[in-house]
């Protein structure tokens, strides 16, 4: 989905997904609605103003929550690439899992803690102000305060990968000394909570109408997140026993640099039904040709156009060393923004390119591990 970069704080890129604008609108709408119920004679301009300001305050509050996670993670020596804000909140993209249960607990707890503190401060501030304050300001302080406290408590739900679930996992991890088993239990609790929210939302929907739909949506979102996060931890663990070298596509099929696109289609793409191939010149891999690169060239020119001119350069793709573990490979895939998702595997000593790892290779490596568990333990 479309991302807007809005700046950099502490070297962390802040990105806004288009769907975030929806939450600003929604929070704003509910705040304005609350205002209109209290003061039916309020002007439309005042309503709009209160709506927009409340929407922006929530966005800033989510950002502060994520920054708290990220800055503490950085203190623990973990790299944080970016913070993404989207419809149901935000996510700090911390490049590695915390190294110890204690650091995971602290990194996870500071987010909800910051939300609770901000919410508390806003409410205290409100009650110390004189009563003659304009009602729009009172409503904004009250609404933002309550929303932040809600954000804090929601994130303390013991539903992995929500913050509270991460804390639960860290406690189990410390007790059992097994990250995968701890993640499995925390994910089960997460799934349970997600279904609980969906059922509760459904009852709300039947009794009170549309508001329940939000809970159903959040529950569904949470359920997907839980599944994905658990699978990621499980797959990383399974693949950590393989090297990048073990995961390279076999057999290696390469298209010569000077083949025409028409020949490449008939001799490679049609024959092997793969979406991309490495391109070689003088025995060295110099680029990647994907089916989409060919589609960009008009049909009538494909008999003259050579592969070397349509291919993409290797620099467009991330790379990894042959002796890096499968866990590193998984991580690179999770962070990857290039399409197709491909990883170049280089020999550690001389940067010689050994081959590629595509998404299908990840899947076959996982299958290999299921068939030969003793090799992936
Ligand atoms: Zn959080």
C-alpha cells in the first residue's frame, strides 16, 4: 500500500500509510460527534476544527508510542529502520528480535507506558485548568486523554504480537529458555483474544449497531498478525540451521546477456515456467530479467531487443553472504522492498555471485526441513 515519508527522528524513518488518513478522519469524526451530542447548537466550523485537531493528536500519540519502543530498542543496540503508521496504530520495524527476555519486556512495556502517561497528563492538565475554558478545548483534552489511555490498555492485551503479548512471551521465554515454544503459547493466547474481540464485536453489532464492526475488524487484523508473527518466528528458527548457500535455486538456469527477448521467452520463460532468471555475461551473473521487464518492451520490438538491455542490475536487489544463516535470509525477505523479492548470494571471501534466493526457494527450503528434520535441528 502507498506510503508517505514524513521525516526522520533519531535516524528512524517515519512513514505514513494512506490508510492512516482514515483513522485521523474516524477519530476526528467520533470526537466531533461527541461534541455535537454535548452541545447540539455547535457550529460546523468548530466541529471540523475539533475533529481535525483530535485526529492529528491521536496520530502524534501513536507516533510517540512507537518512538518510545524504537528509542529504547536502539539503546539495547538493536537497529530500527523505520516506524510505519497505519490504520490500526503503528509498528516499529526493529531489525532483530530482542536478545534477552529482559530487553524484550522493557522495549515492549515503554510503548503502552508512554501512552498511559500522556493520557494521564492530559486529563490532569484538564482538571487543573479553569472552568471558563472553551468547550472545544475541554473536549479535545478529555478525548485525547481517554484515547491515549485506551491505546495504552489495548496494547497491554496479552495477545502476541501486541506489546502485552510480547511481554507474556518474554516471561515464558525466560522460564522455559525456548523462544519458539514461548512464541507458540503467546500466539495461542493472542488468537484467543482476537476471536474474543470478534465475538464481542458481533454481540455489540447486534445490540448497538455499527460500532461493533470496529471490534470485529480489529480482531480480524489481530488474528492475522498473530498468525504471521508466529510463522515468522517458527520459520526463522527452522531455517537458522541452514546457510544461505543451501537455499540457492538449483539447478541454476541462466540467460545469456545477448539473447533476444523473443528467444528468452521461448527458450526459458515458456520452457521452465519461472518468473525470472539471472543474466550472465562471460560466465558472471550481471543482472536479473523478470517477466515484467519483458512486458514493458512492445511485442514488435522483442525480436531485436536483447536481454542485457531489458534486465535489472544486481544493485537493485539486496545481497547476503553464502555463510549467513537462513534466519538472516528470512529477515532480509521480511524487510525487502524490491519486486520481485530476490536475494543475491555472494561468496564471503571475494564477493563472487553464487546465485539467487527467491520466495519459492524459501518455501522449498522450509519443505526440505519438514522432510529432513534432523538436518534442520
Ligand atoms: Zn506498542
